């Protein structure tokens, strides 16, 4: 059925100060927003994530993360930094990141993109297969040029020199081009267990760059994945109870730092070597 306002032309007539004009119809904006959301590669599980749908409960750092996510959304594209949500699994980091991405696309018509870090690296690596027609540039260009990028689960990828170089290329290029990025990671900055730190996973150089380009929002909370969905949607009271009385987590799930790295930290040494040279030299 044709739009009653524009007849599917995408333009509707309006009158301003006695002068007849045409402006973009709401149906055109909705269609454009829908296409941009489809192109953003948001996984089906997260396609309905919104800030309004994020259940907030008494938890100061989580509440701050939600407030900062809303402020970023309202200010986009006039933002100085991206966002980095850090914390254990299941607390809503990806929900918040996708909610911001969806809101930005819907409000401003920006070109946004979502990638799980491991999936992105897998796609880039697949282009080295001569059977695959896509090139490395075909994958990297939209990642680097998107107006807002969500890079989910940073640090979960298996580290190697190629991984370091590829991720540093993406991060540094977006930083230099002043294109905001939202990251999430399960690896905390200063965990009780030294071997599970974010800096160990991404390297000193990238860690420093990430702090320049993002506001870090580290928080803990109830693990949504332990909630019994058969009881209906989780309420703030449900999540607060889970937050205060968390189920026991299996230990040893994070990757450990090498023995040499642990020893250097204990001795107060920071000249840890990595493929790019000594940390802190650039």
C-alpha cells in the first residue's frame, strides 16, 4: 500500500510561512534506517537491544555506564571519545554497545557496523584463500570507514603477531581519522588474578591507544545468562538479588599471562617485549 503522505515518492508536501515545500517523508527515513540497521551486521540475538530495554538496578558503576551510553547517543556525532565497556561475561556489555549503535543509526542515519572480534579476524584471514573472491581490503575498508564501529569481545581472540598487527591497524586508523569506536571486553584492567588482565591480552601499545580514544567504563553485575527465563522477563529486583548473591563461576576460564610476564610485573619492570618493540617507547 502506497504511503498516504508521499505516494511512495519519498517526499511529502509541507507549508512553511505560506510557502509550499517538500521535505523527506517519514516513510523514507524509516526505510533508510531499516537498511542501515540491516547493513550493520547486528546478530539476531541483539537486534532488539535498546537503552530503554536495559534493566537498571542499584549498582553505581553499571548505572554510570548506562548514563554515559545515553550521553554518547544524544551527542553523536559530536563526541570526543568512544566507549569501552569492561567486565565479566553476561552483565550486559554487548547489549549496551548494540543499543547505542542502533540508536545512533536510527537518530542520525549514520553508517554503523558490529563485529565480534574473532569473527572479524576470521573473515580477514579467509580472504587469503585464493578460492574466496573477497579481498582483505573488501573486509577492512567498511570496518575502518564506518561512522560508528562496535568491536565486541576484544581480547578473546588467540594472540599472534598477525592478530596484533591487524587490530592495531584498525584501531590506529580509526583513531587518526577521529572515527568513534565502542569496544567490549571480559578482561578487566586490574583483576585480582594478574594473568587475566586486559593489557596482557591486547599489549601495552594498543592498551595505551585505547585509553586515548575511549572512555573506559568498567563494571560488574548480575550474569543474565544464569537467570531462569521461564519465570518471565528479569526485573530490577531479580537482577539485584543475583548481583548480591551470584552463582559460583568455574575457575580457570581466562588465559594466563606467561611466567616471564608475571615475574616482570612482580619485580616492577615494565619493559615487556612484544612484536612491535618495547612497550612504552611509542
